[in-house]
C-alpha cells in the first residue's frame, strides 16, 4: 500500500489515493480528471464483481477464468492481489497478481535446493492489461513497492517481462540497486505465426532439412505399413490419459522427473479447460501405437504448448518433428475448423524452436525485495544461485568438447 495514502474499504475492495496527486488537484481544478487511483481487489468475489475490466487484450495466464481457477484451487495461493489503476472515473489498467505462501525454486543444473517458505506476491505472465503509459505503470509499480515496504510480502515476482516493454523499464528504474534482483536471467520466448498452408510450413525448413524430414516420413510409413496418423482430443478421457502415459513413460523427460504426469490436479484442470473449449491434445500413432504427443491450451487464437514428448525408442524417425509438422500443417490447411493463428512455443532455447519460430523476444523475471535486512539477504541468496546456474548454462551452450561432456553430466 502506498505510504501515507488515504485508504478505505468499499465492498471488499481496498482503494488507495496518492496524497501528492490530491495536493496538485486542489491547486488546479482543471487537472482533477487526471488523478490516478489504485484499487486492490483482494478476493475472488471482488475480482468477479469487476469482470468487465478484463476486456482489455491479454495473455492466457492473465485471462480472468484461467487466473481465478488457479487462485481458487492452488493451496499455496492465499488470495488474489489485482491492482486497478483508475483515472478520474475511468479504469485504465490492471496489474494481475496473487499473494502466495510458497518456496521459490532454487536450481543449479539438476540440483534443487530447498528454499524458505515465503509470502510471495506473484504477478502473472502478461499481467499488465490496458494502458501501459509511463505514469500509469509507475503508479502501479509504486503500489507494489509500498506493499513490500509495509511488510505485506517478503518478495514480489513479476513473471517474465519483455526487456523492451514499458513495465520492464519502470521496474528497473523505480527500484533501488538492492531493491531488485542483482542478476536477471534473460531468456528467449519463441512464437510461430502459422502460415496459410502446410506446404508453406514445411518451407520454413532448409532444403536439406526438408529432404531429411520427407525421407524419414516415407520410412516411417513404410515400416509401419502405412498406418501413421494424428488424432486430436478436445476433452479428457481414460483412453487419452492411457496413451499419453504410454509415451511419457518412454520419453527422455520421465527419468529426469519432468514432463507429463496424469495427476488428480491435472485431471481436474483439463476437465475445466475442456469445459471452456480450451483443451487441445494431439497424438501421433504408428501401427496403432502412440509414439509422440503434445498438449496445450487455445486462448484467443493462440495455442499455448504445455507438454510434448516422444518415445525415445523411435528417435531415428524423429517422431516429435513429424507430429509437429503434421498437426500444425493440418491447422494451417483448416484454419476455420481449428481457430488457431499462432503457436506460442514458449521460453527457452532449442533447435526446434529456432527452426520453426517466426519471432522471438527476450524476457526476464523480475524480483523486488523490501528495504530490510531480510530483503537484502534474500536478494543475495537468490541472485547468487540464479547467476551461478545462468553462467553454467551459457558455458555449456558454447558447444566445446568439454562443454559437451559437461552437458551430458549436467543432464544425467
């Protein structure tokens, strides 16, 4: 909350007013319409009463129903923390977050350290909706900083923010050197604007890559008697989970403890996503055997990929690439049926993403800490681990002989 601000509760909504702005308004009545107010929606009921504010475009993660589902079902979420910037009587922007009691993952390669349970004020990916003008963004960030100063959270985390955005600039400029993370881990986020035909999709590959892909397709079809096909799913079923698990159990991800797992939590989420028309899963079969899959969520014409895996025994056929080009090619050739214009390939580098993406942007999660001894200690602890892990990954990516050996050890 903003220090020395006049605050009042109204229908479960906290309303804060900047005292400095009120002084200027009293001096000049003509400037009254320019006053900025911050409201904090701190319950699911308050958020629902302001549903109309979510009409601004945004990401999947900042969608109202998506956000509320996880705010209600995740045990670590204490409450929503949604900031509304209003100028005069007109809402200008939302900053969508939640107060959680959880651990922040600390990882060095495959080694994960157990961090403290903290009150974390998390602002979701794409959480700034509406006007991103500098004064509006500054007012919202000032509110976050005041919340930290007042001791209502131990750390604030802005999930990846684009480096060229107004929000990133404001976050870096308004917090002190020790107020934000001492090291920012920058990552690439890839997107594919789907072309109009499957042929155009294949032409994203080099001629050599395309020939290699088509050669493997022919061999795949020949070796499995021509019985190679993709099946789409928009609702969960026992058969779907069984086929996904068959592939996941034989994938590279399973020994690492990552990737798809058919947990009760996932079943409940997919049931909800299916009811909204969001769920998509595509499985590649060969000879009746599932051999690769991807799953994702469709939101306003964009497919957000979540899980992808293939049977590593079939790696010589490149089943993952075959699944992607077959399924995305079908979307390109039947845009009205699928309603998908873009594939969000997600953060993190890979040869496949670099190959297929039509655009990428650099992003970084931003951590803000309160001006206290505990805040400084948390900053040093998190920043040290982030820096070590980031530096090691960059060294491993150089591709030297020693780097290749180390990469295998790192991932083993």
